[in-house]
């Protein structure tokens, strides 16, 4: 028995993998299936509310592997499972990505504009508040071409965090 084509197979596996990942409290970010010689490579990217570390990746790998073994008729052959986290340079594409990036510095590219930086404030289902050069600016997701979190090597200024309702100078001013 042969398994379905790549895109169709990924679509069939998605609910199985999503259920396994969500049952342990994580989110499925990506599921991709590729042919790798005689085997298939099943690549799964998972994330958690506060990010995900090696222990969580291992936990997710065990849960996904068990779920795939229980549904082995879908793959109909040998496969290699690769489970990873999104990484620091993952684009912010969903509202939950923006909520997780609260108080982080991001680089934003809008159509027909130069890239700019802002610090993430409140995010809802349609847009996000960003602190840009000392001013709060609301940006709708549909107006963002690409956005990624910037790695910072020092603590953000307390006054920026305070403007966004985060930990910062409000404790100092009491």
C-alpha cells in the first residue's frame, strides 16, 4: 500500500499531530512531509506559551511519535521524525506570536516602507500596539509584510517597559 502525495499526507497527519501536541500544552507551528530516499521526513515545529526548550522538544517528540505510530496506516512506510522549536528568527505571523513577544523589540517591514523597530505592547486578534521612538502606535497585522523579534543583549529601558504596562519604572516611582 502506498501513502498519499506529500501535501495530502501532511493534511491527513495534521489533526493527529495537532491533537498530540495540544494534549501536552504546546502549539503546532508547522508540519511538513518530504520524501528522503526511501523514507519520509516528517518535520514538526512546536512552540509553547513561554517558548520551548530541549526538554519540551523531547516531550513533544515522544507524544508525536506515539500518535504517528498509532496512525501508521497513514504514512504506510518508514519515516524519520524531526521535532524542533521555531527559533529566534521566526517571523511573527499569528496573533499568539505577537502576544508571546510582548515587551520584546521587533523589526517590522510594511509594504512600500523601510524597516523600522518597535517594542511590542498589547496584541489582539487584528493588530498590535508598538512603542516606536517613544510613541505608542497601533498597527494592523494586515499592514505588516514581515516582522521578527530582535535579539537584545541588555535589559530594555525601564521607561519603555512602563509605557507598555510592563515591569519597569512604575515600581521605582512608588
